[in-house]
C-alpha cells in the first residue's frame, strides 16, 4: 500500500493479518476447522477452550488434565478479593460497572502472576489457563458483593465437581444450577469463545504486537468488549427490550411494537443486538441460542415466553423493514434474563468465554510477530508557522 492510500472507514473489508484460529464468513463460523453448530451440539466449553488454545481437540486424558488445571486455579489471590470488596461502593454508586471491575481484576492478576513478563508459548498457555479459571470467580465474587451475600467458596473458587459453566452459575448465585441452565450456559460460552479479528481480539493483538504481555493485552481487550457496539450489546439488547415493554405495556401488540421501532428508525437509533459488520445474511450463532433460551422460557411460564415473543416481533419487523438480522447478543440478552442472571453481568460472562479466543490470538501474535502500525490519512490544518 502506498503512503497516501486510504481504506474504508472502520477498516471494513480489510484483511489485517493471518490466523489459523478461526474463520468467519457469510456461510459459516469455524474454530480450528470445526463448524460452530457441530461444536455447540457435541463439545463442551472446556473442550472448545482447549481446542482454541492448543490447536487440536483434546483426547480424554488431555481433557481431564486440562479440567483439573482449571479447577486448581479457580481461587483468587487475596489482593484481588480485597480489590473486589473495595469496588463494592464504586459499583453501588455507579462510577464503575462490572466490566470495569473485571478489567481491573484481570490487571491485578497480571501484577501477581509469576509468568507475567514471559511471552513464551509455554508461559502464555499457563497464563491463559489461569485467566480462564479465575475470570468466573471474579464475576461470581463480584455478584455476591453487589448482592451483599457471603462469597461462594472463596478458598477453592467453587465446587471442583462442577463444570466451568456450572461453576460460573454456582459462584454467582450460591445455588447448584439445573441441567438445562448448565447446558445453555455451556453452549453460550462455546458460541462466544472466538470470532477472528473482532474489535476486542484485534485490540489484544495490537497490544501483543508491541511485545507487551498477555494480561495487559487481555485488559485492553476487555475495555474494547465493553462497548455496546461490541460485547456490551447483550446487556444493551435486554435493556432495550425492557424499555419497549415499559413503553408498550404487557401485551405484545405488533402495532405498538412497530410504532416504537418507527420512532427509533426516525431518530436513527441503532437497535441493540441487530446487525453485524461481517454477517449480512444472519449470525450463525443467534438461532442456536434463541432456540435454547426459548426452551427454558417455555418450561418457566407465559411471562418468560412473552419476552421471547416480543423479541421475535422485533426481529420480524427489523428483517421486513430493514433487512437486518439479529446477532448473537440479541438472543443472549433474553436467554440470560430468563435464567435470572443480573443484566450487568452479561458482558462479563462474554469475557469469561472470549478469554479463550483472546489468549489464543495473543499467543499467535507473539509467536509470529510484526508490530501492528497502520498509517492515517491526515485531514487537519495545512502546514503553518508557530509565531510566539
Ligand atoms: N439498528 C438500526 N440500524 C442499523 C443497525 C441496527 N442495529 N445496524 C446497522 N444498521 C443500519 C445503519 O444505520 C446503516 O444504515 P444507513 O446505510 O441507512 O446509514 C446500515 O444499517 C449499515 O450499518 P453500519 O453501521 O454501517 O454497519 P457497521 O458494519 O458499521 O456496524 C454494527 C455493525 C454491529 C456496529 C451495527 O450493526 C450496530 O451498531 N449494531 C447494534 C450493536 C450490536 O448489536 N452490536 C453487536 C455486534 S455483533 C456481536 C458482538 O460483537 O458482540
């Protein structure tokens, strides 16, 4: 590219590098050769995390070892627990939201990690496992502090018998989750685990590309994921549905929903959980999660089903009038809501999953690095003289 060439706004359509981790296109989403629907049906999150981090599907012994390592690393260092307690008032006052607290918690973990300054493949894998193991504990302990409850299993970071998904739910609520909640959470973690050069992963790669460390790169990635145009959309989508419900009342009248949406279109308001930079014919993940979330709603009762019906009306109008499909964050919002998960923890849960993809990308960047440094098209003032 010449020094004066320009690219599309937001780097749309630009291939910014190579990766062997994930392929995203209109027809499929593939993690290291495996299609997403195949993984959602047949794999567990732990298997998918191993696949992303190591490159191959684990055999039974490798999986057992990997699970044991995650379980052994779940408990948080004292300094992080102290920070979470200190963050309680910040969360209560609203100067911080859970994504901010998780970001700082991860940064402190970096300060304490004995491998923190080592970017070798071996150290990166060890750090990735520790981050993966500890993120649900940060989220769970934080929720207990928000709720004013005792921390759940602070010495062990949960129940060693529980899977990653089940333990995350247990740490947040103190209740052993039902099988359908565990399966749905597990699948949502699989769906969220990886998505090539999305904004947060690219952020992580840019940081790693300076030869900075994994915890720093993940801290930056969390900041990028928080925004409502990216991972924050799962919380924003649910808040939008609540707003529609408040404005139109408890009945799902199509006319009232249409009017609400027309008002949004007139003000150029973006509907959260819709649209995608790459997928223009639908997000491969959305239908999988919608089906599972709706099944939970159907087992729970008419109020929960009504939420999904409202979402389906919004989806239909969006498609008919704008030809825009829901992305994974739209069904995620409704699904986590009927599971009773507090809305501000939806994006932190996304982090607990996407950590697997981020860490794989950070290690890939370190292993074959070149500084990521594009050029800008200058649009400022012409050359002028500074006179004092
Ligand atoms: N609601 C209303 N209109 C939309 C939406 C939406 N959600 N998304 C796109 N459009 C319209 C947009 O206004 C534009 O119309 P026009 O050409 O008339 O100006 C057209 O579609 C193209 O949109 P764009 O903003 O140029 O598309 P983009 O590729 O820059 O943006 C996006 C992609 C995801 C940022 C955008 O669709 C959006 O803001 N969606 C809402 C936030 C969201 O759900 N984000 C989650 C993304 S996917 C999963 C993840 O990362 O977590």
